[in-house]
C-alpha cells in the first residue's frame, strides 16, 4: 500500500509536468495580421543623392538607403522568427515580445519588436533605420490613444519609380516618345522589346546563334563617364558628377567597373530585359539614329539600377547618362568630358595614407601612390593627384600634420619592409615560421577609436568622429568590429601588402619609434579601406586615425579619447527608446 501510494504520487507528478503549457509558435499569418505597417516604399530616388527619399521627420524630408524598408515578406518572416524566439535572432542581446492583445502596451511592445527586427535584419545593427518607416508617427498615435491613420500604413514594397528611374531620368522631357515606350517596358505593361521604330536588329530580338558579344556591346555602350571612389570630407558617400552644376553624392562603389557594366549590359541586351528585374523590358539596337542611341541609353540605365537585384544597383546620378541624353536629344555628339573611362578613382584605395603621412616624405606618399594606376612614386605626384580630385579630407589633414615628421614605412613598388631605422622586425619581413599572430598585432594595432551604428535623425548614414570640429557621417557598419579589423590587419601585415588590393604595399614594424607607429597607422588605414576589395571598405573618417596621426607626429601619446574600444554603439543595434 505504501509502495502504491508512492507510485500514485509519482504518476501525479509526471502528469503535472507533462501538462505544463508549451508556448505556441506564432505563424507568419498571425504576425502579419498584427505587425505594425512599415508605411513606406523603398527606392524613391532623390536627384543628386546616392540615397532615396524616406518619410518626413517633423515635416523635414529624410534620406534612407534605397533598399529600405525591406519588402513585406522579408519583414514578416524576420519578425515572426524574432517574436517566437523572444529576441532579435541576429542580435541576441536584444530581447523582445510580440503580445497579441490590443492594449496600448501591447501595441507599443509590437512596435518595439518590429523596430528591433528592422535594425538587425542582417546582423548586429545591420538593417534598415527606423526613419525608413512611419514607426515614429505610429508610436505617437498609439501613445495618444489614437488609431493608426491610413497615411501611415502604406503597404511596403519597391516604389513605382525605383526600377524605371533611369528611363525617366535619362529621357525626361527631351524625348517623350522614347520615355513613354521605355516606361511601359519598365512597368512590365508591354511585351515590346524595342523602344524605337528603327529596323536595325536589337540584341533582345537576336536568336541564340545571333547573340551579341561583349565586344559588340562595348563598342556601342553609353560611357559611364565617371570614376568611383572620389572621397568627400566628412561623408560616407563619394563625389559624383555635377547635376545642373551642383555636386552630387554617390555610393563609393558606383559606377561599377567597365567589365561588370559590359558583362551585365550584354546579358540584358540579349535577354531583352533586365535579368535581375525581369519586368523591365529593354532593347539594344545597333543603329545610329537618335532613337537607337536613346534606347541603348535606356538599356544601360536599367542595367545599372538593377545590377544586384530589383532596384539594387547604382543610381543614374553616378554616371553622365542624363547629360548624354540631353546631347543625343539635341542631335549633338557626346562630348569627351562625358565619356571618362569608368574605373576606381586614383584616390579611392589610398585615401587615408596621404591623410596619415607627412607630405614631405617620399615613403609616406607611397601607399597612396601604390594604389594608383599610374604607380607614381613621388610625394609631388601624389599631392597633385589629391588636389586634382579634391580629396578635401586627406588634404586638410595632411596640411595639419607637421611636414617635419618622419615617414611611415610603406614604399611604392618595392617589397614592403620597414623604411625606418628601427631594428624591430616588421610583419612584412617575417618568414612563414615567424609570422605575426593576431595577439601580437592586436597589442600594437592603432585603436579604431569609434563605435559603429550611432544613428542620425533623418539620415541613412550614422554619426562618425568630428572632422575639424564638424560632425561626420559614416556608413552604419563602419568601423568594423575589432575581430574583423585585427584578423585582416594581421593577414595584411604578414603579406606585406593589402591582400584585397595587392598594389598597396605596407609594413607593420614592432618598434615604438614615431616612424614605427606611423607605419602601423598606414597599415591599418590601408587595411580599413580595402576590407572587402579594392577601395571597398570603411572610410578613414570612421576612425580617429587622423587625430592619432597628428598626436604621433607631434611626439605625443594617443589620448584615451581617441581609443574608444570598438563595438556597436549602445543606441545603434536596438534603439529601444528612439521615440
């Protein structure tokens, strides 16, 4: 009987445990029914800007990344996953909830969950800014006990203008018939593959045996007319062609290099559509009539804007297509000034090095020179190049650095061993057995000195360190995290060059002389700017390297204020209380 009682008690306990309620997973349909509307369409162009138009903030128009907000399916899928996990999966330190009730607190909790999801779509603090939605206005309405007005609940999706921006931009007013035809193609309302009346065969009409070659397309392709990577002081963007005499800002990777441009244009021409955005029809006629030239310009425009997906590419303002359109429409030839060969700017990969190196020293100029196509080896040449390209940030900093300071260690085309009198071995001179470890490099690496992801109201960029007392704007993912920085710097130090841009030689001496410190600063600068490819990385203005250079050159220690540990800003990854 005693045994029986115990058994009954055990059974009772087992029953109570097994009947403990299990949290039910929400479905995407349930989340979609209660999710705060994003309230804005991505891809609305702004003339002269690399960003796109966002919702007004206190009546002031905002600028947002052109891919933001995300499409509705991505938004709901990510929000559902986070709601069920009780945290932002891509940033687990951010906890959230998604209650199903209709109280003010429930609605605000869902709004917080949506905002955390949005800001961490692709990683810690890597997503879309809140300003790309109407969440702030929705919060105000909910807090005031009011319903969400319909004007704040526009369904999310690419703007009608995003994929066809180029056609409209490049043919607006000056060629109505071509514009109308191109627009209908871009909107997918017409199956026509030619925008002209020309009898000349177009690429889109060619059968497989008659497909256009890249050489044929290259011979007739509108020139991009601009070089990528021309820096702008205090900006995360780069300099673009003037629009009506006003300088424009463009993504630093735009326009693409000539090979990518021609390869994509050829593929699209032969397909009769933008392969990455099939609703956009295009043609590439081979004739020389005004209509043929404008059709090719439309094809190039559509190709450019959809290089990496629907509406994901380079803006038309990163080329001289608009000015070319005007010339063609007026029956004039394309002036040579609009046909600059496309390619990285001379200053793109070596921007920091003139900034961080004394102008009077030959070796200080070399890292910048090494990144140029001309392979220049003298300070004078670099100075002229920087002046010609108006690299204001680097010029201003170089001017502020005492000309008597010693050189950094990078040399132009020779092997990158240390050019200093220090006897300390450099990473670039190390043999395989003596390769520097990440711990050794981390102990001597210049601190990045800034946190990424500090938001700026009304901007797609984030706050960077002040430049001459003026706040700067930087990409929100810059500077990189400490692990990525050290890993890349170690690899480059051991290779004696920027692995992602092998023409840039560098060294990482282990001594403590002024020359050694400046050489390490140059190595860090080159690493930063070429993290993801030639000239594709983070701008120097996203760090305190310039101020560190000045301190070192003046024989002063690096002040603690310039050595903030690198980590996402507290406000960047999950601005809980951004209201």
